[in-house]
């Protein structure tokens, strides 16, 4: 019998487990992960950015947790000697039409309590000499890290505190009753006083297994990346982002210097017809049917038809991808880019076709379900861990 069972061994689940054991020393806790290793999906397939929190609605979980998480993640890395670099990033307006949107972002930076600097063209080129830009914003608190390295350190701390991490444990059934939660995996049965669902791409299914029919569906968006050839690394000093399209809920193709010295450009955002759609041909009938039978999918497609077609064309055609990138970095040519591993964003989609634009956390009877934790969840993971631990303490106090 466990005090806490967690489903999902990505950075959010590991943070929750680590924080619970800090708050409840000696508690019996286990994390159940369906893969053979930890941090295999969103955590291990992102661009490794420690975000500032500029893009998010003031007061939202994302805005508050990204800002606080930027600081707590940096501190965690410093304490545990995890390589990271607070290198700063620029957001670039490449034409006159984008300058008003850039100005809105600049105002939002201050609404969210961030340090930001408005850059003239000359100041922008001092930071990123090869960028095509009229104006820019500089965010000095943005950095880079390897989130898998962070996750493995969290796992080490969990084990040191007496927690268990069980891999190859695919959850098949959950029975949540008044006093106990029972979880059946492919190999074993577990019982606990409390369940925390941090299953990422499968969080909606785990919630349903526990009896909670949250009216959202996890919609997987594949993000495709290219690596910049070694001899072209000088074109990107640190992190270069475009002004995001205000009519499309993704940040656009950007250039990122990675903590290992590589430089990646991407991602685009294309629908995946499998939860783990890491390749263009990835397909699963069950996942496909779940997506196309959900009314929100068709409404989303109607809302973003043009933007969706543009993203698909850049997925099919490297030439189109490069043409889009050249608006930001005109010196990059097709032959400068090598295909890199893709990532999948677990994005919650509502029945009305809208994408949930914040972290979405659902309280159950003896459970909590993190049902939407896309970017900047890695940056915010330590803060999400604190929030889940706070909610559990509140629940226990009122039982």
C-alpha cells in the first residue's frame, strides 16, 4: 500500500514525486512509467529552453509558473551542477507589420514581471549579426538546458528519499474508491491513498480510466526540427524567435543553440495521427479514430485552415520550410539543414475546437490529473510540482 502513486515518468511527474517526498518525508511513493526509461517523450524531445514566460496571459498558470520556474530551474541546476546557460533570447520583427505585435509582447513582458529590453535594429544586430530584423525584444533570463539531465537528477533524488520508479508499467485499469485507489498495470497491481496523473500524451485516457470524463481530448502536434550544419553554427549566437502569429497558437519556427553546442531550427506544428507521432508516417487506428470522431478536431481545422495548410506544406517541402526560415535568417540555405528528431506536443483540445491555453489540472476524489501541460511545462515543472503538492495537502487537511 502506497501513500502516493504517480503515473508518468516525464519531468512533471518526477518533479511532483520529488516535491511530495520533500513535503512528506518517509512517505511511500512510486512512479509508474510505461516506457523502459524516463523522460522519453515531451521532456526528451523539446528544444531545451528555460523560458521566461513572456507569451502567456498575465495571471495564468503558464505566466506565473514560467516566471517562477525560470528561477527555480536555474537554482536546481546550480545546486546539482547540471550544465545550463542563461544566454538570453531575442524576439525579432522582420517587417513593419510585425512591430505592433512586438510592442504588445514588450508590454506583456512587464505585465508578467519580466526584465525585457527593446532593441533597435543596430542593437539587435549586435546580438544576432545574421538576423533579418527591424526591431527586437531581448529577454536576458531565457536560457538552455538538457531536460533529460534534469529529469535523471530528479529521479536520483526520489530514489534517495525512498521513492520507487517502476518502468515498463503500462497502466490498464484504475479503480478509484472513497478510501483507496487501485491501479492495474501490464505486470502488477498497486494500491495507494492518492493518485497523481502526469501522463502527458495519455493524460486524458488515464483520467477516463479513473472515471473522470473531462471534456477535452489530447491532440498530438508533431514538431519537426532541422539541425544546422557545424560550419553554419555562427549564424545563430543564442536563441532567435519570430514574432508569433496572433491568429495561430504556436510560436513559429525559431533557432536555438542547444546546451550540447548544436543548433536546431524549428519546430513547425502538424497534426499527428498517433499519440507518439514522431515520424510523418506514424499512424494508429485507435488514435486516429479518437481524433477524427471528436467534434473539436473539425472545428479546429475550420478555424485554422490557412495556417494549418501552411504548416503542412512546410512539413512536406524542405524548400518551403527554408523559405519561411529565411525571413528570419536569410543566409541559411537548404543544404545547411539536416533532419533532426521530431517532438510531439500533447495539446488539450476542447469540444468547441479551441485549444486550452493554460495548464489544466483536474481534482478527483483521491486523485489529481494534469490534463494539459505542454510548453513551458519543463521550465515550470518545479512549480507544477509545488502546486500539486499544495493541492494534495489541502485535500488531506479537509478529509
